C-alpha cells in the first residue's frame, strides 16, 4: 500500500467482469492529499477512481461558514500554480470544484472502505459498503483525525452536544459552552459570540492558550476584553444536563446554565482501520535502517570492484 494522508476512502479500478487484469490504478481519499493524488493520476493518464464516505472537501467542507483558510503556494497537477495564501472556506471549495470539473474528476461519494486485502496475484481487493474493486495500487488519504474525540463525561450523549459547527447564525439567545483550547474551539466560540443574545463560555483544561495562531490569539483576547466571551481556564466538564453543564474549575465544581455544548478536543486516529487492512503503526528508527542499507550498498560496490 502506498501513502497515507487524508479523507476516509479512495480510488481504484472497478472489479472486472471479464478475464482481463485490472489496470494499474489508485485508491485515493478527498482533499488535499486525495485531490492532489487524483490530479496526478489524471496527469499521468492512469486508470483511477476516488471514493469517500463523505463529500468533496473533507474537513474543510465542515468548517464554519466564511472561515478563513490559510494556505501556501503549491503546484497542483493539471491545474498549475495555486498562489493564494488566504481565502474563505467557500472560495477554497470553489477553486477545488473548478479544478476537478476541468480535470473530469472520477469520484464516488457515500462509499466507505470496509476491507482491503491483497490477493495471491498481487492485486488489492477493496470492499466498500456499496461495491468491490480491484487495484494494483491503493493510496489511503484518510488523515489522522478520525472520529471526534469525546469527553467521556456523564450526559455527553445528549442531543445538545455537538462536535462541529457549520452555521453559527442558527443559534441566537442561547447559553453556550465551547470546550477546547485550539484554533477550532476559539473560532467557533467567536463565531457564536457574534450572534444576537448568545452568552458564550470557553472551557479549557489548561491554564492558558498555548497553540493558537497569532491572529486567533489576538482576536479572542479582544472578545474577552469586550465581554463577548468568558474563558474558564483549568476547567473540565464533569457532567452535562439538559439545562446546565457542571464544570470542575481548579478542583471546585461550578454549574453553568447551558443550552448547547460544542466539543473541540481533537480526533481519535483511525488506528483500528489501519490495523484491520494490514498497516503497521509505531515508531521506527529510520536513521539506523538507512545507515544499515547504505553500509550494505557500500560493501556490494567494493565486492563488485
């Protein structure tokens, strides 16, 4: 298997109904790794298919509306140089859509890969929830985020608890708690704080923010100073009820009125899926391995001379 990047399902040649062998193909994910690999397959005129259990856009498609996305200049296969470094979520998705439409992108949504096995003939058998495929090459572009990480506290199963925010303006005049201290949590809290009548509390388990982009750190400080957001450091939710959230704040329990909770605690890596399809994970000392291979190659050269 080749690659490991982002999206949760990729592309390959469909199972042949005749006796012919499948063409060399790619199994890919969504964006950006999946799209990039798909474009490279198109550029090299390979027989490929890209599949995903979700939609084109992956994580970016689930960002809040008008979220600012920071990118770097990059050379895209087929498309050419992409020079923009700052644009909205919608603009970025529009660019991807334009690129893929021009390239005649082969994509199937709603297909989740369930099994990948290598046959005796060296061809991969890939099973999704909708079909089966055969491929010479499989590229996993599933990212490392996996499923949203949960808090594990009592009441987290209530319907008012969510892990993604797409339309902040759907929530007004509400008591809201956002859990987390990263950029996603801070951006969600600021978006919700701008809606009419919302009272937003940001709960973070550490004593200060340590991993925010400079832009977000400055903006959240401004929101706190203006009273739009209350930040509670050294706090953890211990119980969620239909009308409140009980927080452990520095060892003391504090009950906060609440209508909705958003949790941004990162994601669980797709370790189980990778293990199931035969991919080993863990640490490897590439320096030692590289040195050993270099030494072996050097000895072979000496013997040849």
